[in-house]
C-alpha cells in the first residue's frame, strides 16, 4: 500500500515538474520570438514558425512574405522594441501535444516615401488601420511616418512535429486554418460553445428533478399549513 502511495506521489511530482519545465521553455521561446520580431530577423522567425506551415509554402518564401509585410510601393517599415506585457493563457493539450494562446504588445513604424497633404491624412490613416489590423494608428508629419500600436495574438504549439521545442503560428494568417488543431480553433472562436458531456447533462437533469420534487413537497406543505390555519380561523 505504501509503495502504491509513494509511486502515485512520484508520478504527480514528475508531472508537475514536466509542466513547470513546459512553462519555462514556453516563456523562453516566446521572449526569443518577440526579440526576433524586434530585430526584424525574418529568417530566424521562419525557423521559429510551426513546421506544418511549410507543407504549403517553403521556409524561404515564408521569410520573404514576413519581410514583404513590412514594405509597400510607398513605404518601408520595421517593428519597434516595446514592453510586450505578455499574457500567457493556459497550457492545454491536444491529441498530439500542447498549445498556448498568447497575447502581447507590439509597435510598428512605417517610413513613407512621399509627403502627405493634410487633407489626405485621414484617408491614409484608415488605409493603414486595415493594412496593420490596428485601431491605434497615427501619422507624424515630422519624419513623415506612420506608427501603429497593437496587442496581437499568437498560438504557441509543442507537438510531435516541432522537434522538442515551442513554435508559433499567427491565427489570422492564411495558413492557420490548415495547420491548427480543432481544439485550438474552438478556443480561438469567441462564439464557440463546448458540447456538454452526456453524463454531466444527465447528472444535471437528475439534480433538477430532485430540486423540482423538493420544491413541490415544500409547496404542498405550505398549502396544507394554509388550509389548517384557514380552518382554525373559521372555528
């Protein structure tokens, strides 16, 4: 008996230790990914991306797309260093590994190639709100720049395809729907309602029946007492 208890305690301890290591490695990988973004190191960011992305696009093309996102026909840009204020969600399991939904702050500065007339500035700002997917966008005449501050979301994934490390995928990217596990998609969907386990549903129904029966009994007692009091008053 003592051996079984000791074995159970040991398994729990090992499990907790492994979970703590997962959290530590997740934090380390996330901070590195954010640093790579601030360095605008697109090749290294491609190395940190979820490997299943590269079933549809090469790593080289992926890195080029990241760089292309920071440039256009009339602007060039880079990601700035800011306090990311990282918010880690719970580390959850899928059938093949672990995932965590993470939110953090980012700042992008774009240098415009042409001066912008005052009357065109509102239209320009609206354009970059769409491009940068941010509501916090403003234009600065000194320097002729656009700056955007945003809180963005990423999904960290650790599974049999990631070679023992945490990797990342942008849930708004065109690759996300093809590579994300259904559990992750469900959690990202604000309108998703998890189905109730039939056993839980049956237990709730049973509890409701018991409660209803008790209420009916209580109502019957009150009715009987009221009739008794009414008869007493008449006599």
